[in-house]
């Protein structure tokens, strides 16, 4: 059987990891922020700049994570058959 190279692109994995940490921090913010249930962290009249930024930046997380998933699938398409790729 031929040996298939299994090289990973570290920058994609690193960016995906950073995105997951930011999303986890956002969920922790909801737990620890005392006014999370009664006030919107994007309300400029009642929030702090740090709280606003931590909530705003999470809006970029989901699209970036989905984009990186698509890039990973596209990169795998060069190494796998259509059947294997659909399982992936």
C-alpha cells in the first residue's frame, strides 16, 4: 500500500484553536458576568469597553471557524476519494 503523507498546516490548526478559546471565553463571560442575564454587553450605554470588545469579537468566531472547516475539507479533497471525503 502506498504511504499517504499526513502533513498538517499548523497555522490553520492554530487559528482554529484561538477561535475555540475565544468562544469558550465568551461562554464563561456569560457565567461570571453578574449582569449577563439582564443587560446586553453590546449596549454602549451600560457596558465597559473590555466587555464590549470580548462580546463583539465573538461575532467573527463562527464564520471564521466554518471557513476553516471548509478549507480543511478542500485540502483533504486532494488526498481522499469522494466517498472518504463525504465521511470526513
